C-alpha cells in the first residue's frame, strides 16, 4: 500500500533523549491495556492526552467530523476501511453512516466494549504489535490517528508490517512530531495540553515511542 504519514507539531521541542531513557523513566507508562480504561478516554486519568468528557461522542464530534471529511475527500472511492486505535469507534460509526464498510481495533477492552452507535459489532480488542486478526489485503484504506506513538519500540516494526499486510491501497498514519518537557524531568510526546490539573504537567505518559 501507499503510505501517507502526517505529523502534528505540538509546541516547542523538548531536549533530545534516547528512546531507552524514555522507556526507563518512572513517569512514562509502559504499553498495557490496563492503562487504556474508561478513565483514559474520559480524561480522568492523570497523564493522558484526552480532555475531560472525551468518552462522549458529542465532546469529540467536531474532531470526528474533521477526520471523516478528510477520509471522504481523499478516499471516497474506496469502500473498506480499518481504523487502528479506534477507541469507542466514533470515526467508524461516521464512516458506516456514510455508507462505508468500516472496522476498528483497539487495545482497550473498555472502549471496544462501549462501541458507539453504528460501530457496535464492528470493533475488536487487538494488540496490533501482536498482529491483526484479518486476512491479507482485507481493507482498501487503513488509518491510525495519534496511535503509533503509543506503541513500544520493540513492537513497532511488527505493527507497521501488519498494517501493510491487511491493506491493499492506502495507509494514513498521523503522529505528533515534537514533544514538551515533562515537569518531572523526562521529555515525552505530547498533544500540547496546558491543563494545570494534569499530574505530569504537559506530557502524555502513554506516548512511549
């Protein structure tokens, strides 16, 4: 498949750190389903990138509409879509509503178990670093918004290989480009939040690669 790789610049760059230093930092969370419960998506978990209330579709409707508009503008001629890191499936829901055959995978049992609207029955719990549960070339378009930075470096190559394996034509990946300095010390990937209630200041502790 052809790959579109987009980056989002979030604030000023932090000091450079070796990946192994970031993974060893005590305030960086290791990749685990346990860190992606309802509290993560609802913005109730210290050190996550979501704002309060993001568990609800209405909170993210504007962002979801932007993602749908991009997909429909670029890939309206395709029918089969897969979202990696789908959460509750807001974009999957919107694609199905637009007449597309969309599916989603996420490591979070809590999110998949609370699939939104038309995404119900179309989401699967899956650790993409261990493989995707689909045959080769199952989808025309695969997209992953702000997902790959959550994956461990040791599993990143497998994850990308698996995404390419199940896709026939396009892969759309977006990830933050720059990082903020965590007030506790280590530099970590960030969405640029300045919410003073965040225990770790500016950084998202689940951005590990």
